[in-house]
C-alpha cells in the first residue's frame, strides 16, 4: 500500500489516534510546534488540555493512566519542561502507571553542544522510566511510538519517555502507520494455581493483600468471588483501596501509612499472605516489618506482573509471574477450600468497622466527621484524589471505596498531586463527582492548576485542609527533635479568596456544622469550587496530637 507523505509532527499525532488516545495534556513549547499544528487538525479526536506548569500537566497524564488503565499522554518542552515533568514520571514508576511523556528536544544538528535547554534525556530519565529514547528519524515514528505503548502496558506497567528533536518533526517522509497496540499479560500456570490451593488448604490464618496496577472491573469482580468462595479476609495495599469493596463483610482495611494497629498485628499473625499485585514496598510493609525481609515469618505467595519484581526483596514460598486479571480469573475458577478461619475473617472485618468511628479531635473543625459526612452523602462512584501529607490519613481511614477506580493517590508520596489529578479525572469522567483533598502545603505546589479547572469547566470540588504546617515533617520533628521546631511553619493566603480570584466558587469553613451547607453551595454553584478547612494544628493524625508527641519525646 502507498504511504502518504507527512511531516514528523503529523505522523506522531496520527499514531496517537491509531492507539486510541482521546485526551492529552501539555504545556506548549516551541520545540514541538509541528506536533501542536498537527493536534490542531486532530482536535475533534484528541482533546488537548493545556496546564499551567509542566509538573501539573504530567501529573494529569499519570492520573489519567491510573484512572483509565490506558497510557496517559503528556507533551512538554525541552530542558525546564522536562525537569518539571520528571516528578510525575517518578510517580508513574513507583505507582506502576502507564504513561508516555513526549519531550521536545534540540535539533539533531545541535545535539551534544549544550545548546539552549539541551539535556540528555536517556541519562536524566534512565533510572525512573521503563524506556527512554530519542526519535531521530521521522520514518521511525510509527515503530518507536508503537513500542512505547506496548512497553508502557506490558509486564509491570510504567512510564516511557520519548524525545522529539525539533528538526525531525518537520521532516517529510512517506511511512505507513502502525497497528493499534496490544496488551500482553503473563498468565499463571496450572501448577501455580494448584500449589496455591494446597497452601491455602493448609492455612489457619490466611490473609489476601491485593494492589498494584493492571486491575480491571472484571479482575476486581473475580477477586471478590474468590474471597467469598473461600471466606478470606482482604486488606488492600497502600493507596490501592479501591480494588476491593470496602463495605464487604470480608474487608479488613488498608495496609499502609496510619495502619490500624489491630490490622498490623493480624498481618504479622497470619500464617499465609497472598500478595496479589503489589510490589510489597516500604509503605505497604510498614518499613519491611509486617513482612520481614528477605524471609518472612508468614508463608508468602507473591503474584506480580513483572518478573523482575519477584524475589527482589522477599523470598516467597511461591512466586507467580501473572497480571492481576489472569491471576484473579484463575483464583475465581479454583475449587474453593473448606475454610477453617471464619472467625478470623469476621474479627478482621469487625476491627475494620470499629476503626471507622472518628475519635475526638482538637479544635472547632472535626475533619474526621467531615470526611465521614461526605462519604455517606456522595455517590459510590465518586472519585477521590489526594496528594501526600498527614491530612491524607483521615481520608484513607474513613472513606470507603466500594467502586473500582475511585481512588487517585500517589504511592510515591509526591506532594502537589491532588489538584491536577482531580482535573484529569473530571475531564476523563465528566459524569462523575470528583473531590480533591489537599493539605495547605500540598495545594500550593500545584494549586495553580485550578486555573486549568476553570478554563475547561472541570467542576471538581477542591478541599484545602489548612493547619499552617508542613504537618508530616513537623510530626517527625517533634518526635525526633522536641522543642526545636524549625522550617515547618507556613504563612498561607486566604484560599477561598484565591479560588474566587481564579473564577471558582470559594468557601471558608471554621466549624464542623458549617461544612455540609458550604459543600452543597459549592455543588450548586455550577463552577469548580474550593472549600478551605481551617483545622487546629495540634490535630496531626487520626490517632494522636502534636502536644502528645512532644510530651512523649521529652
């Protein structure tokens, strides 16, 4: 077949269409003007969202990839644009999120001269991306873009970075388009499933810990069927709370930061842990204490989509290289065992339900009760986003995720994620309610993206939890260096007034009873909205206060 003659920018955009891209995020740059010109002609097929900072744009792409399970697409310019975007690439790596970052680059005739904004992206991104390449010839765009999509979606999913030399994008060549990418997943063998069933039948205190990426609604349903058939307790890995219905009688809670002490003890007392998909990183394992490295006290079955992850930290009793979908399907089809642990499972759920009741909180604003009120009032498919910081502990503890893909939070612990992630979520799923929780420090790292929400009418409700502190750091400081407080206080703007300046609806809440009326006014405003909660800085976690930490440390 004859191939049409096109310039590199047009060929690249045509490949995005071939691979099903419908939404892309960017901060424009002169280094990839030919791509922007091609996107102009493709604007009915690919919606281009222009963010206010490259890190915000890249976070949006990462959140899109997490929400949809398809690669999030981001374009940034060379040098500063790429360095700003690197935070989201690192998040995509640690969260195993499919994402492709396209970076403008100096022309091939200028390379290796330290030209304006030139960076060697292979060296820069080499340790935080699955693959980094430069497309130096326009006729290789279909090949290399196809490889990027396949690699982002294969094995342990993750980010890919492609550099686009400026002169390459204006080259005109005749080349055929690639075919759409295919998802390739490892499947468990019959022997794996048989061995797992034997280990389960021999257990007295089993525990299932799902997490990681690559889940689908069908995989979630299969996991629930397996848990029900074998009456197993299920505790989700850190920030993967939406892969199992939190209202299910078999749910035991989330295994992560701010862990329920009773759940931590239950994981330690288990005699079999089935880790289905998570990496078993530092946050999920309580600093590698819930499961001792390299050889846990519990018998361990570790299932992961990436073969390179298996045996990396833990010497499991059974290692299975499989994606969560194929593995969950195999588990659902497995002949159930006769459970000897019904009381164990019921007790795990009772501990979880008891942990849902907020305790007393200093100050006039009870953040825990506000989270519970929202949880009970909003639709089950509401998407909740957070960034990083102690304020997230209230959301993780009290929110109940009963629908898959309702939690967007970075396991990388990156601040500034909650605002851009919420914008991306609302643009990708405009029919769903999206609520974004942000600490005051976290918000101001990417808070300017509320301008993006206003520009594209993304009607997110942003909540800013303002305690005037970098709270997590202050907590550690009080514990390790009591009475030597330094560099953790914040002087903040009036967040509600700031929101109104951007064209949003803005509210200030200084007592608990005022929150739900403010929330309803925000929903009825017909605009994106921001609600500032001013909470007592002494309320540092759901379980303790700064003054209590200080007293214990003296």
